[in-house]
C-alpha cells in the first residue's frame, strides 16, 4: 500500500507542484485571516446572569429578583459555587460549571430558570441575560480630551462607542468616566419655613412621588436632593410644577425649591498626561485580529479628529504592539532554531540531503498554519511555542527516509526503485516513531479546567506539525 502511495507521488510531478502551490496560497490566506494574540482565547467554565432595573436600590433588587434566581440555580446539579454582586440599578450572578458538564446544556437550564422568574418581575424591567463567560481580550484604551463642556465630551465618547460597536470583531466597548444625568432639587429653607413646614416632611413628600419611587434613588446632602436615574418628567419646568401633598397643604415643588438637571459624580476617573478625560475601553472577540483591528481603529480616530478638531483622540494602551513584539521574538527564535537545525544537518549528513530535508520544514509550517486557522485557533505565544518544540523533530522522518534512499542509490539501485524501496522500508519505523511522540503529548488534552483549555493548543500544534512532516517525508520528499 505504501509503495503504491510513494509511486503515485513520483509519477505525478505536475500534481505535486499544483498541490504545493495550493498549500502555499492557502497558507498565505490563513496567515492574513488568523487571529494574532499573546495568549489563546479561553472559554471559562462559568455562566453569568446580568440584569438591571434603572434606579432601583441594591436591597430592592436583591429581594425582588436575585434571591429567587439564586434559589432556583441551586437546583441545577451542574452548577457549583454561585457568586452575586449587586449595586444600585443592576446585578450580576456568576456560577461555576462542574468539570465535564455540557456548557450549552447548563446555559439552557439557566435560561429556563430566568423564564420562570420573569412573570413575577415588573413589566418595565428588562429580561436578565444569561451567557457563558468568555475570556476578555483587552485591545486598546482611547482617551478623549479637549476644551469643551463635559456633556459634549460624553456625547463624543458615546459617538465613538457607537462607531466601534459596528466593528465585527469587537466584543465589549465601554466608556470610563461616564456620568448619568441627575435631577437636582435645591430646597429653599426660608420658603419652607414661610409655609410653616419641616424640611423632613418635604423630603418625604418628594420621596412619595410615583415617578421617583421605587425607580429613583434619592441622595440627600444638606438641603440638596439628588435623584438619580429619574424616570418622570424630563424638563425642569415640569418637575417644578409637580404637585406634592404635605398634610392638608398642596403646593408645587418649584414653590419651595430650585430644580435643575445635572451630571452625577463619575463612578470612575480617567487621566491621561495629567489631564482629566473620558476614556473608551475596547475589548475584542475571540476571532478578532488585534493588529488589524487597532489599525482600523486608528483610521477611525483620524476621521473623528478631522470631524471634531477641538477634541483630541489618544490611544494610550495598545495591546497590538505587545502582541507584535512578543510574536516577533518567538518568530526570531524559530528562525534561529531553523538555522541551527540546517547547520547541524550540513555538518553530519550529505549536503544534498540536508538541503532537500530542510525544504520540508517550511512546508510543515504552512500545513500547520492552515490547520490552525481551520480549527479556529489563533497564532499566539503558546501555538508558536508548540511549533518551537516540534522544530527539531520535523526533520527526523525526512532525514531517515532520505538517508535510506541515498544508501540504495550508492549500492547501484536504479533511481526510481531506490526512492520507492528506500522510503517504503522506513515507513513502519518512521510511523511508529512519529506516533509515539504524538501520543506522548496528547495526554495534555485531557487536562481539565481553565489550565487545560489554556494549553491545549500546544499538543494540537505539535501533533499537526509532526503529522504534516510525516506526510511530506513520504509524498513530497521522494
């Protein structure tokens, strides 16, 4: 069987050349399209549930939604530890998935839990969202600054966020230094006293306004009331004309207070070169190519700078630079290792054989690159580490086969017969040697948890390269 395979490769030189060209072209497309990372993307064995109800206090959210969801999640056998974080207006539940469980099945069970809870939630509350947690890959951080009003700066930051959200391979774009609009009610103590009222009674009356409670959150500072995420009238005139009842007395809010809308204090502060700014944090998806994405983002920032000359758009964290530097370092190590392998072959074996064998190394790498792209993996430090480990082993099969062919030629055997016989004789031994090496690395695929998902690319890369070198040794080399 193997003799016929080798004979076929020898008798079809045109097919061989076309196949080589096809592999070369495919490898170029694979290199262009394959995501380039420092480390491979990892799907965490966790499921998250996020929900929000604007302005609701953490305590109300806990009693209204979170406790019920937590109790129902405990009935799912595939879930282990459940962690919850709640803040005013939103909550997040993260649950660990037991090793060996089917993530999609668990996700379906969690969505069923949410579906059972929805019927008891307020009609204006959005449905909580459940998803499998994937590892975030920070891409870049963009600072917006300029001699403009903060509202304008926020508007431009959200405009940038909207433009970035159109990019196919960006997974999470968020604004740092953002502020929500709050309703500022400044009580006039003199007017309150003139009506014969106590300030505390006025505050309680405002709290009872249906458009504020339970959706709004009141923060009281001295004689100020800050109502966050206000859901009632949207102009200060309408708010000022709102009627409140205090005992038997009915009066407008504007009769005893000054009303205005203002931006709340930032939950996050951002500085760049000592200047306060609004920053936009950009993460990419699993399939995104960091280097090409940052290039596209820089082009977008140039357009926005021309559109808004009073603003400065600055990139002050660019992971694509780190990725290029790290990958270039590993590429340099691979190139240096390739030179050492070729030098060693020149010293210890026939120069002609060394040259022919060395030609097979790039072919193995091309096949490995194509396979990596087809499997949906990325070019990263670990995949290149696997290539570096396999580098010295890639020539083993070809050296053994080429030396045996050369031995038959020296013994006077006709060239075609020497090639077929020499290669066929070594097939059982070379196949066994290759498979034993492959089997030595495959157990790494059995590792579970985050570490197992993280390093799985190493045995995959080594296996692909060794099998491609085996194919090259018995098809292209003869």
